[in-house]
């Protein structure tokens, strides 16, 4: 049972670190064109 709990903790930790890396370090580059004219749906 203890091994199962450790596996769950490591999976949760990996998911949390992956989320933070995706959110803060892999930001998408915004395009320089304006979306107001052609309603491209980027809002």
C-alpha cells in the first residue's frame, strides 16, 4: 500500500511540474497582426 501511495505522489508531482512548465515556460508567441478586422476568433 505504501508503494502505491508513493507512485501517486510522484505522478501528482510530475503533473504539477508539467503544468507549470507548460504555463510559464512554453508560452505561445503572439502574432503581430490585429484580430479586430477579420474576426479570426483569437480572443
